[in-house]
C-alpha cells in the first residue's frame, strides 16, 4: 500500500520534471546565446515555425489579441535590448519614442490621409530624429544620471503631449486611426494583425542578429565593457552609444506606429513611466546580451499582466510584488541557467523522496 | 620627430601633475618612461592618447598636431595603447577582443551591418582569419573561444597587447606591460617587445622592471613629481644621481 | 506691471514647496550617502505620511498631533520593511536591477495605498486653526510658516545627527569608503537599514506638512519624489546643503514659472531644469563629492 503511494508520487514527479525539462528546452537561455553562436540552428527554426503556426492551431480571439500586444512589446524590448543589453546603458524614457511613433502615425493617417505603410516608416524616422537630438547631450551621462535624464525626457514628452491638444488631442488623444493596410489589403482582424506584427518582429530579429555579429555588435559590447579600451582601438564611443540609442528609438517608433494602426487610438496614458518600466523589465528578465530572451519575456509579461487584470484593484500591487520577486530571483534573466536550476530542483525532490522512504 | 611633447602642463584640482614636460620619441625606437609612483607617467599617457587635455603645451605625432584630439581620433592616426589596469572586454570572447581591435580596418556601418551583405561577410571571415593568426603569435589560439574574463592575469595582459597590435598602430604606448607577471612571463613580454621593435613598431613604455627596460629600451626618460629629471640611454640614466635619489626617497 | 503683480504671492508658495522638496531631497541624499542607491520609492513615503495621518485622524478619530506622530512611526517601519524585503536581498545586484526594484516598490506602495485608502484625494486641516493673514498684498497661510520652520528644525537635527553623532559619521563612512568602514567594524548593511528609516521619516514629515496645503492622493508620490530628487541634484548631489538649496531654488522657479507659461506645463518645468542641470553642470550648484565616472 505504501509502495503504491510512493510509485504514484514518483510518476507524478517524473511527469513534472519532464515537462519542465521540455520547457527549459523551449525557453531561450541567455547564457547559450551569450556564447556567440550565430549560426541558425534547429532551435531557431523551431521558434520560427511555432510563431507562424500557433495562431492557426489555437484560434481563441483573446489569445490572438494578447499575442498582437506581446508582439508589439517584443519589438519595444528588442530595441531597448540593443541599448541596454549590448551597449550597457539604461533608459527609463523609452515609452516616449513609442508615443512619438504612435502619434506620428495617428496624425499623418487621420489628418493628412497618409497611407499607413508610409506613416509606418515616417514614425520610425521621427522617433530616430528625436532620439538623435536628445541623445547627443544625454548620453554623456552614466548610471543613475542617465536613467534620470531619460526619465525626465519621458515625463516632458508626456506633459507636452497632454498640453498640446491642438496637435495631439490632449488628454483624450486621437481616435479612429485607420487599420494598417498595404495595397488595399487591410489588417483588420487580430489574426492578420498578428502576422503583420510578428512578421515585422522577425524581420527586426534578423536585422539585429546580423548587427550583433558584425563589428558594430562588438563595438556595442566594447563600449559596455570598457569605454577607455574601446576608444583606444578607434571606436567613437559617443557615436556608438548614440547609434544604439537611435536604433532602439526607431524600433520603438515602429512599435508605436503598429500600435496605433492596430488599436486605432493613441492617447497619453499609454506612454507613461509604467510602460518604460515594463520594457526595461522585459529586457532584464530576458537576460542582458541576447535577442530571444527579451521576446520571450515580452510574451511572458504580457500574458501575466492580462492574467492579473482579473483581480481588478489587486492587480497593481500584485504586479509590483511579482516584479520585485522576479528581480530578486532572476536578475540575470529568467532563462539563465534554467536547466541547472531545474536539475537542482529535481535533485531536491529526489532527496526528499529518499528521506520519506527512509522514514517508512 | 615621431612623437613630440612640448612644455606639457597638467593640473588636477590645484595639484600640478605634470610641470612643463618636454620629450621626444624617435621613430622605430623603444623609449622607456620611468619614475616613482605618482610621478605623472600614466597621466602623460592619458594626454598622449587623448583621454585628457593638457592645460598647456603641445603634442605632435608624425608632424601633426594632436593636442586636444579625442582618443578614438588619435587611435585612427596610429597610436595604440595598453592600460595599467587591464581594459580588455570581459563580455566578449578572446577572438572577439582581437576582432574589436581591428574595428577600424573592418568594413561596415550601423545600417549596412544589419543587412550583412556578402562584402561584409567576406570582410568578417578575413578578419577572423587574421585575428586567429594574431592569437597564435601570442600563444592564445587555444583559448580563442573562451570568454576574455576567463583568462588568467598574464593571458589577459597578452590579450590586451594582441588587441592593441591588431589595430596596426605605428606607435604603441604600453603602461606597465610586465606588472604583476611572473618572471618567465615578464621575460616573454620582453621578447615579444623586441620582436615588435624589429618589425618597425615604435614603442613607448612605462615600466618599473629595471631589467626589462635595460634590455630593450634605446632611451629612457625619468619623471619625478611631474618633472622630467633625466633623459638618455638606459645605462647613463641608471647612474644619474637624481634618478637614484628619486627612487630611493620614494621607496 | 500687471505681470509682476502675482509674483510675491508665487514667491511665498514657491518657498513653501521649496521646503517640501528640500525634505524629500534630503531623504534621497541620506540613503545615497549610506549606500550609493537611489530610492525611487522616496516619494511614496511622502504620500503615505499624509495618507496615514488622514486615516488615523479622520478615520480612527485620533487627535491630530498623535495621528501625525503615529504616521511617522508607521512610515519609518515601512521604510525598514522596504529595506529588508527589497534592498537587502539585492545588495549585490547591478544598477538597473536596483533601479527597477525601487520603482517596483514605489508601484506596490502607491497601489496598495489606493487599495486601503481609496482613490479619492484627501486633505488635512492646517496645523493652526486660523486662516491666512496678510502682509501687504501677500496672503500667507500660517501653514506655510509651519512648513518652513519645521523644515529648518529637521535640517538642524539632521546636521547634528550626521556630523556630531557617531551614528551619523558611521553612515557617512560606509558610503564614502565601504571597505574601510567594514574594516573599522561598521556594519554597512545596518547603516543602510537605518538610512532607510531616516529617509522614510523625512519623507513622511514632508507629507504631513504638505497635505494641509495641497491634497494627497495615491499617485502623488511618484511626482513629488522625482521633484525631490531633481532638487537634490540641482543643488549639488550628495550634499545635505545641496538638497536644501536645490529644494528652495526648484520650488521658487517652479512657482514663478506659472506667471510666464500655461499652468499645465508646470510639472514639466522641474524636468526641464533637470535636463539643463545634467547637461550644463551635472555636479549641481554647490558641486558634488560623488560624481565619479565609475558609478555615476
């Protein structure tokens, strides 16, 4: 009788362990990517296929909606990970570039009838332009002061948007932004929007992967590691930091444009410090210095926030607590050494079982 | 005159770190820079490599004025440098450190690299080959895939030198290349430096290791309290009473 | 002439707010001096000071001064808890992590406050029952005098604490030279723990002082925290005198700005000042002992 209980226990344990081990195969491990392996491997194909096929398999509308949002967050996280994870800087105002992109698209498409495809690229340019302006003086700062300055910029942007109602619709924002369309094909359902956004994201991943394994990628890492060493081999540190900042802003601009074209509205509440914090969390939880981690973290956090929203007014405190816990337990990223931790966990269970056995 | 410093003055918050220092380095020679700790040697290197600006005085390299230029511009002109506190890139692999050294010689801009056209791909492959050859010269080839932070202290110093060389500088500033090394490691460094000199590279090094300086330097300059107190061939300078006094007093 | 008319009045309110910013800024400086950490949850201590006082006074019917005192004690305890649960586990973490953690804590505190106290703004009665009195054309509320006066008292005690007592000097030591402090037997973590308590106390005092003049609500924390930080940077980061000077300068400039630009932009003024100061003189007006390329 006792043996039966133990056997069941063992089977359940095994099931959990196998499930978790499979999960660890799927979750991107920043340490692995960190090892500078840039060849396209089977795992990359697996990710690509699953991204392409999952919405067809799972056709729940809410799921599609969330994945659309997750994709947008993913683009944001990718942009910021170049600046934070590779170049080693910090920005707490990234949501401002998202907002600039969204408003640019909103204004161009609703007031001037610009086709969304054009507005898309213009948004990226506008965001890059502002990043260029703001970056030159700000990037001389380091550490907390850079964080503070970017935060300041984000807040100023928010104030400006709220006050210039003529241009931006003030606190109310802009409505009825047309859906994204190319040559007559309109992306009006969540499914179509999913492929649009994840298509853009995949393209951006290719771009970044190339960038990161080229001399520019090394330049970013060099600047993060030792500015003196980098400049001693001829790297223009200021220009590199600015480049990472501008590219990150361009990505955010693209994300903002897609957001406006998908959600059909743009209003100031979306581009707050909370969003900036969220994007930074995605980069940190994804693990600094890799590309897939922040995307996985974007998916994870988007779903988590949605899951929490059913708790109404408790959602924010719980969210905050979870953030702090994640930071304490996964400062290097959730996927880091996940397999090692799982092995440790499994061995802990094993020891527990053995102890129970002895007692009987 | 290959490297020329004229009347260099540098103050830090009221403390005069360098007081009207003038010296020259001839092309193709090895010059030593010595002096007790705090004499201003590293400060001088900072000024030459552009990390600081002198308060007055001029620096010329290959006949061109480089005073006030920024570090990466000076690197582009052909001045390389290693640091007293090793400044390798611990977040990259060994080979990537050397590849970064070749930054100026590899093709590609921010946007073009993102698209990785075939000409960039070829450039990267060639660079990788060359980088591995450089690592071979420094005995680091076996560890090319390791992360730079995983190397031992001596290996890291070698890596920093390899990286500085991969930029193909004409003048190399070495800040205490033998510091913290064991006797055989230091001997290896001295040999490497002699070989480099034979290839025509001009070396300017800060070093406390009397023996090493005697062996490889053609000329030595000695600083004390921000002032140049002696300059000339090593065995002459070694016997200069002011030099002896400076070292004895500080020690 | 018309433009200058409201200026003296604005000056008065500017000085009042300035005192508040000075207190908040001092809270930042206290923690930063002990640990090189910027506590982004500082503003929440201010908010909680006002909130809890309101709750104890109006909700639990405690006498006003007792409510205030108890609120300070509670917020100090919250400060201690914040250190133990968030800062201490992350004591070896890197900069972005610490930053995010304090921001997360700020979120937890403000949203929990909304949960407990509701989302409506709260106001407290002024300390002295009487209404404002007039000097010339300027009306000054006695609350303002209280604020400024009490601030100076707090400043004086802080000064005495950090420069005359052993505890204070120990806290200074552990920030400027952690290793040396360790070797001299000063428990660095304990110093940081205390610093959090002191900052929380300062913040809650600021909150109690300001609530009678300006309502408090669950989301007022973050903005006032940021402004306090800006004040500290403006005056000279890391110096007590810097936080004080910066606080008053920021308060006055911000207040006076309303005469020249639409009031909606008022909050943006502080951030503009921040960007200007970081660009032109990051060390702040009085200079800073801390700014060094390694950490900052």
